[in-house]
């Protein structure tokens, strides 16, 4: 399996006055297609900066970054935006949905910046993405009418709607209670395993920043950062299965498919 | 660029804040409404003045007797009586392009009919006068060239004078005495309304100039000459010809002032419409201030909106919006607000103008042109005042914007 992501000696240095802050120091990393990677580390360890670089929101000051065959380091702002639109999906800790906007319209958002889809196609795809996270019946609800877990699932649907190659999740369970967190991990694991999530049936690659070791155990691989470097990079030994965990927690509330 | 999608995004954003959108639009509504109403009032006044100018006749040139200087005393224009009937004949003979010509004398006189009397303007004219002024008769026939040659005591009466002297009766065939000289009324003029100066043009009695000069006023000189040029293009060249001819006839040496004055209808029209043009400009300028204030309101709201929606901008950028998309979105929001305000403002302005017409009895005129200009101007206000906030939004850094609280 070819690498979806290749980081080669990537560095990021911020300059404030005469002081140089090395947020990321010469990190090299390969992530294959279909992996589910949890990135952990204390605050200030550089994991957020690394996520921004991986998410094409920020450019490294040194090294090379190749995403799905594209040399990212050389792209300009608009090309980065197009790349994010086509290849990446974002899930944030604070959900980041547009308020006073229906779930469906929120999910349609990335398609408004894509090319070649009619309004009807956008509508259908948004509905399919909502169905995938089990919220097809909440399409016309506004974010303030949805629970935290439901909002995060709308955000996941939005991240999936353009069929990205990579899903980037920044503390996706940070604002959720433990049971809802497990539900979200269940959604991730299903997406990662493949099935209906994409038109080619292949599972989606996920990179997830988290500071909760429990949550990291739902991934397939754990990377721990400290002082801008990767200090640990290991496969998850005893991987948790969200479906089993939910069964163990008992049927408190109906869980999405 | 995806203009349709961007328009859709902008529309959704405006719909999310209906109250704010409505209040912002209100500023533009007031501004555009004020401009439409004020310019409507100005144009109405101008149109009224133009109508009065047109009532002078078509392609008219007026020659007034000038002032003379006698023993160091300057008399006013028209008072000196430097023009004669021979001058009129000479102009008719030697100046090309004269379609009609009428010598004019005038006096204010107490006229008497039966037991009624009335002070009115008595004009001595030739039959051409009715063509020059484009002043048809409502009743009867005008006097003829033969009446002029014989200085016949016939008169054509204006509507106001007729009403004063004969109330509702037909004046045709009745006798009117001007300074005790009896004249037979042969025709009644159609009403013409107020002149440029605001005098009632229908308060008049018109008689052959020969009769007026010999039998009423006892004068041999004219107050003025009314000339109609054969075409509008001749209006430019004829005054010079007339001036040269009259200077020659009056033996005025080079370097000496004319003892007469030549004015074309255009000269008079320009002077008269100048005032209303200034008024229109002034009213429009004052109203524009409120439109600009409305524009500043849009800028203010858009700036607040950009700050408030910083995270939304971050989200949009994260999912693939170009800086240009963000710029266009906020610009379109501003333009939508201002042009919506423009459309409603035009309606409000038209209604306001109609109300002013009805209540204050001011003439108002709203042209398609002023509506189009007001609409385009309101859209331009949106672009102008929306650009700065939009550019500010488009220049945000996606990471900073995403984490903005």
C-alpha cells in the first residue's frame, strides 16, 4: 500500500522578534491509505501545528509534504484551498457549524466551493452524507436544536461530503461526554473500515488529535509528540471496538447506524 | 469563481439576520427615497419653467428698443423707442430666415365695456403675432393685415380680461373702450397661463399695432419686435444679422453701444432654467448626503458582521473557499442590502413625491433616468462601502479565524 501522506524533515518555525520558536522540528512521517492515526501530546508539543500543516491550512518552513501525490509545500493559498476542498475533511473540537443554518445546508457548504455539481446533486449528496452519520431525519434542524453528539455528526457529514481521501479530526470528542465520545469513535471506525462511506467502497484515512488515551485506543496507530518531535509511533496494541463498548455501556439512547 | 453559488451563500447569510438586514437597508431606503423625491421636485420645477418658456412660442427672437442717453440720463431698455415700423420692414426684407414678424407696442390701460372696467395690458401687434406665440383663438378670427393697414379698431381679447368684462357672455362683436376709443372684439384667445415672470398672460387685449400707435398711445416708435425664425438652427445666426442691420440703420458707429437688444428664446430659457437647475442640484446634493450616511451604515454593519463571523470565515476557508470567494460573498451581501434598499427607496421616493404634489401642490417629475441613476448609485454605494469590510474578511488567516472566540 502506497503512502497517502509523506512528511520529509518537515519543520515549522515561528519568529517573534528575535526569538525563533521551533513548533515542529524535522518531522518525518508516512501514513498509508486506510490508517486511523491518533496524535497525542501535551499542549505545546507541536501537535496542533503539525495538524495545521497536514490540513494544508499552514505551510511548513522547511522540508517536504506530499499528500496523495501532490507536493503541498509549493502550492499557493488558492491551490491549498482547492486541495482542502477536494482531498480533506475537517472535524473540530467545537463542531464549527454555521448557526441558524440547517444541518443540510451546513453539510452542503464544502460543495458550494467545489465545481461541477448541480443544486440537486449537492442536495442528494448532502442527504446521503447525513444518512451515513445517522441524521437523515434531522436534515432541517438547526445546530441549536441538536445535541453535541448530533452536531459533531453533522460536522462529520460535512467533512465527508466531498469524498476526501483524508479526515482530520482535532480533538473531536473534547466537548462531548464519554458515551457520546464512544459513539463518535464508532462513526469513525465504520468510516475507516470502508463500506458505504465512499463511492469506491474503500475506507477513509483518519488523522485524529486527542489528549485522551482512551479515545486514542480506537485508532490503529498512536503517535506521541513532545517538543516538536515525534517521540513514539506505535500500532495500537489493544484496540477498542466502539460497537462493543456501546453494548457494554448499555442501551441508554438509540445509536445511529 | 462561482457567482451563482456565492450569491446563494450571501443570500443565506442575510436571511440568517433578518432584523439587522432590514435596519441596514432602511438607511439606504431613506437615502434613495430622499434623492428620488428631491430630484423629482427639482425636475418638476424645471419642467414648469420650460413649459412657460415654450409658451413664448417657437424659435422666437425678441428685439427690444434700447436705452438712450440724453443729458447724461440713461433710460431703461424698451423705454427709448429706438425701433420703428421701418426697422421691422427692413428686417423682414433683408434678414433671411424670418418666418413671421410682429412689431409690438404695449401699454397698461383701463378698459371699459358697458358698466364694467378693468386695467389690462394692451398689446399692439401684427397678425403674425398669433403664429409666433403659437397662440390659437378659442373663438372668432384674428385681425388681418388689412386691419393693420387701415388701423381698424378691432381687438382680440384674452381669457382673463374677457371674464372680467363680460363674465360668462361671449365677447365677440361687443365693444370695448380703450382710452375712450371703441374697439370691436373679433376673437377670444385660448388660455395660456402664467408667464416665466409669473404674470397672467391671459390678462391681455391685442389690437393691430397701427391702431394702438395712432389711436390709443399716440406714439411712432415700437417697444419691441417679435420675430420667428424659420428653423431652430437659424436662431444662432439671425441675431447677428439683425444686429448688423439695425446698427447700420440707426447709424451707430464702431465702438458705440447698441440702442437696442436682441434676445433669443434660448437666452431667456437658459436664464430661467438656471435657477431651477441650481435648485435641483442643491436638493439632490442634500439628499445624497443621507444616501452616503446610509452607505456608512452598511459599512458599519458589514464590519461588525465580519468580526462576528470570523469563525464562519475560517470554516469556509477550511472547506475550500478562496480569498476571492469570501470577498465576493461579503461584497454581494453589501450590494444586496444596498440595491434592495435602492428598489424600496425608489418606491418610497415616488410615493413621497406624489404626496408632496398632492399636499403642497408642487409639481414633481420623476424620470426613468433618475430612477435608473438612483438604483445604480445605491448599488455603487454597496460596492464602495462594502469593499473594505469584504477585503478585511478575505485577508483573514484561516487558522486564526478558526480559533477566534
